[in-house]
C-alpha cells in the first residue's frame, strides 16, 4: 500500500489499526497521519516487541489491507 492509498482510506485504516492493536491510543494513530511505515515503531513501543516482531506484525497487517 502506498502513501496516497493510505491517506485516501485513512479513516477506515485507523479503525482497523485500533481493532488490531488496542493499546495504541488515538494520539498514537493520529501521529501516523497516513504514514504507515511509522506504525511498526508505534507497535514496538506500545507492546514492547523486538523490532523484528513489530515489523513482522506490520508486514502482515499491510498485506491484509492489500488483499481487500
């Protein structure tokens, strides 16, 4: 998913992020502003994951969005 697509569907994507990672606050999600690449860092910080685990979670999420 490119940045333009993420920004265009941001309201829908925000809901999906919140449903998958409930520990992320609305402020955390709003700080992304459609920049999905920053999501892995937010996941890592809030969930205490290693960088590799956070990137894996992000990758799976991104792939699930692309399938729809």
